[in-house]
C-alpha cells in the first residue's frame, strides 16, 4: 500500500485504513454502502463526520448494527440498491468490498453519484485480479457447492445453511447477490471503466498485498500455534505494506461533464 498511514488512523494497511484516510474530516455526511455491522462508521467519529449512515441489503446485519451502535443511522435496502435519500446529501460515500458481490453494479454506482455532493468523494475497494485470485475462498461455495454444504453444515447447521445459501430472504447466496453467482475480481482498467460508465472520474488507485491469500491458508492451518501465529502476522503486515495487488483501492469524484 503506497499511502502512508497517519498516527490517528485506527486501522492498518488495509481497505479500512485506506478509506478512513480518504474520508474528509469535519464533513457533513458519509454513507457506507454495504456497511456490515457498522464498525467503519463508528471509527469515523475520529474524523468528526457530522452524520454517519450505513446501508445494507441484509436484514440481520442491519439489526445487529443498530443494536451495537444505536447512535448511528442504519438503513435496510431493498433489492436493487435504490437509496432513500435526496440528491447531493453526502460529502463522501464508501463501498468497501461491495461491488464484487452485486449484479447491478452500474445502477448502484449511479445511485451513489446521485446522493453525493458535486465535490464529493467516492471510495471503492474490490478484490484485485492477480496470480493468487484462484485461492479466493469467497468462491468456494460456487466452485464446490456440495463440499461447501457439507463443510458448512458440520460447522453450523443445516437450517443455517438453508437460510444463508438456499432461501435467503434478501436475495443473497451467502453474501453474494443470487444473480451474480461469483465473487468477482477486478483489474484497474476494469474498475476504471465501470466507474467512468457510472459518471465518476478516477483520482487515484492504491491497493494492498500480494501473498495474502496463500498466507491466509497458512493461518487457517497453523494459526493456533503461537510461534507460527506471530510469524504469519508479521509476514502478512509486511506483505500489505509492500505490495498492492490482492486488494484494489480507488478514489473517484463525480464527473461534472458526464450526463
């Protein structure tokens, strides 16, 4: 990751650390699209953002976020990603590892542009397409569905599997849109083309990691062994600082000349 991390940044050389740096301090409002349980929004208190709003398609996730952070605003989105906000409300919008999960990518990005101020900032992070992309465990359920079902049911339950992967009321297969059918990876060229088509002008690219996926497999195998755990943690941190291929980060602004 090329961007230096400031001492007040609560994160490291990862997507949250990059996004936290990019959100303008003392700004009017920030929207985290695909907010999960709200941890990133909570961390933005250090940036003195006046209004912090999270949106997600998962009902369960939104319920948990509201319970954990009652002082923040959370919105459950219906399928399609239409945002229940007026035009030009937000100073910044983040989509942190979200675009690769959804089928209606351009529509979602256009909605984000609609609710952003003319001088607003869009922060997007996605999995980068590189040599180790085939090790993405997010695609395990699509490439090996029977093995994935067996493994998940052993660790959890059949009813939980049915809810998350078969009859999810939010139209998801796990955390991926049912129409998408894959956890997508992006090159800089591909992400730039998508953002420009939706009306954004790319300001910069960054990223983190190269060996993170094989290192992640080693963590699964040896992570409980104390010496190995320390060594792997140090190597993964060095990998995140040195390289910029596994995760792709991008900052963009609304393209004023774009219709």
